[in-house]
């Protein structure tokens, strides 16, 4: 429940900040979202347009129906149409489905990091 609330907060915050939020529907219901961003500060500094894949969530009851692949490819298409020349994405190393999707879409590993979380009451 807390994790779901966190995803909702991320999506609302992104929308409030006017960042693109791509949604995917199935059977007339929203089943997932993907927050993306063209990082203008980094783009200006590096001299090419830099896109970021920020937050993706798919309804657990809709897994293994290809929705994740469709929204992932849609996000790439949207960023390309927005002028992105480079896309940065990250995922949890335990998320083998995401790792496979990134590989199939020709992303390559640049670096690895570990993030620790601790819920405090």
C-alpha cells in the first residue's frame, strides 16, 4: 500500500511539474504510467539532447500482457520525437524483466549502483 501510494505521488508530482507522463490503458482502464523528461540543463551542458526515463509502473494484474513493452517503446518514441539524442534509464538489478526489456531495446550498461532503502515508522 505504501509503495503504491509512493508511485501515485511520483506521477502526480511529475504531472504538476509539467513533465510528460505517458499512460497506457487496457480494457478501458489506466493500467500503467511512465514519467519521462528531457533534461534541459544537462542537454545544454553536454551539447546534445538528453532524455531520462524516470518512473514506470504497471498494474500487477496486467503483467505478462505486453503493456510494459508497449509503454517502454512509446516512451522511447516520444523522446525521439522530442529531439532526444541520448536516453538514460535505470532499473533495479533484481528486476530481470526490465533488464531483458532494456537489452532488447539496445540499451547498454554504463555503470551500476546500489540504493538502500529503510522504512521508518
